[in-house]
C-alpha cells in the first residue's frame, strides 16, 4: 500500500500557505470594510433581515422582547421590541435601525441597535414551509422544535436547550460535521447507483467516484445556503471539500495540517467565523478526533469504534463545563445517545419522507423528561486555558497527550463529585 504524504513537507510550504491566507484575508476585510462604511455612513439605515431568535426578557421591572436578526448581507445584530410583539421567528422583516457608535469589529461579530419594525412579511419562506410541515406531523411543540433544529437549523427553545445541555447532547441538535457526514453518506448511497447506470451507457470514460462526490458536494452546498450557512456546517463542508482535494492528490487527510489549512482558509474567506462559538466548538471536536487517530491508528477498527466516543466525550467535557456549566448524573450517557443518533438521524429523515414522522415522539418525550434536572458545574478560566495549552502540546508529544487525557478524566471525576 502506497503511503500518503504530508501536506507540508518543508517549512517553506507553511510560509507560502500563511502568506496566501493573509492575502485572501486582506482582500476579504477590504470588502467587508467597504460594506461597513456603507452600513454606518448615515445615522439610520433600512435593512431586510430574518428573525433568528426571539425571547422575553425583564429588566428594571420592564418586560420586552429581544430579537436576534441576520440581514440579507450576513450582518448579525440584536434589537428589542415591545412585549406584545407576535411570534415572528424565522420571518423576514423590514426594519429601520440606528447603529450608534458601531465599530468595525462589532460589525463583523454582532452588535445591539435601536430599531423600529417597518414591515413583517407574511409570505412564508421555504424554510418556514418546511417547519410548518414538521409541526403538522407532531402534536407536541417541543418535539416539533427538535426536528426544526435537526432539519432547518432553527434554534431550540430555551427549556429544551437546557434539557439537552443537562444530558450532554446539545451538539446533536446543532447541525454540524456529524450531520453532514450522515447526509453525505446517504446521498452517496442513493446517487452512486443511479449515476453509474447512466455512466456505463453514455460516458464510461469519466470517474464515477469523483463525479458523484461533486454532485453530493453541490447538494450539501445548496443545503448549507438554505439553512443560512451555520458556522459549524460551513466548517464541515469546507473540511469535506479540502479533504477530498487532498485525498485525490495522495496527501494525508487525517492530520493536524489538514485541519489547520481548512480553518485558515475558512477564516480568510469568512472572517465573521472568528467570532462564532459554534465554529470553534465544531473545529475542536474534529481536533480531538484527529488527535485520537494520530495516536491510536494502529488499534483495530473494533477498538477504535468503541473508544472514540468515550475519548471525544472526555476531551470535549471541559469545553462544556467552561461554556455551558451544566452537568448531571445522566451526562456521561451522552456517549450512548451520540452512538444511537447515527441510526436515529437517517431513520427520522426517512420516516418524515414516508409519512411516519411521529414514530420517535414517545422516545423523545421520555428523553426530555429525563433531562429536566441538572446542576451548575463549571471550571475556572485558568483551568480551561491550561487545558487548551495541553491540547496544543499533545499534537507534538505523546506524553503530553496522556497528561491531557488524565486531566480530562480528573475534570470528569470532579464533576461527578460536585453532584454527588
């Protein structure tokens, strides 16, 4: 078997890649700054935007609605509205905003602006129609909201979000590389036989494997745009394309170099991703998966299948505790739920397509009841920073990798002790 080569064989290759990424980033930021200037040149600006989130908040004995919006240009910002405002989540609105003292950095990340809603468009988008179809299938609104999150990247209700955080499976409800992997496998499974049938008869000179990948990638790209380009999904799609490009050229795919170049290029083309928590959590998950295969590639496939979910759970636990500060006695069972999700996700898609979308409702209701109790367990910022340093060191030294694993096990034991 021919051994695949590394992406970077010389230091010069790294410097060239960094220079190219810096050049792309410079051009991208110039375009973004031009848009920022146009956005901020007047005291007020009219925008058409989609309502991503809407929730009630109280302050100083006053209740009001908080709206998270994304404009057609990809600008994400927050505003407030009257308590009496109807539910307009996922709807498109026309809004007048006053972006007071808006900095370029805030423009790229997110910001708050006073506003006035000028119009709420009643014509439903394709995404709203999909959510309506799902809602009609399910009696319980919480169950419908779960499928909204799974299929159309609609944010979970606050209560459901807390429940899944207690269970340690919030990542399963945020469309990312895990879902993209399942979808790409399903698409390839169905498209390849059909394409091969026509290829054998009309164009046998083409590469069926490569052509099928391009078709699958185009479908996934369209799906990513349809969902509004969630950062974790953008990372996964970028990884898929870069991985295929390298694999075709005999370059090793499962390596930190591949992850490094993918993140570098994505940040260069889409600098807003730098401020996305979902993007960094998704990238971190891939980092620890690659770390596992780098050090345990000689294990049998059976052992890799058994140990990888445990490994990912333990090494991502510090992120969960540092960011969400949720833990429960059922949290470790997320290893099992994550494994079962590989079967549930494609089966649920098929069930909705054939008219049996409610088949898993009772199981999901049981899961929701199971995760209603949890404890606040967190780790300090300095503990988390030390963990990040060990993670980086584990790339280069096996001893540091073992230290990292022991550290994550110690954090797990600490979490169990806190709720005992």
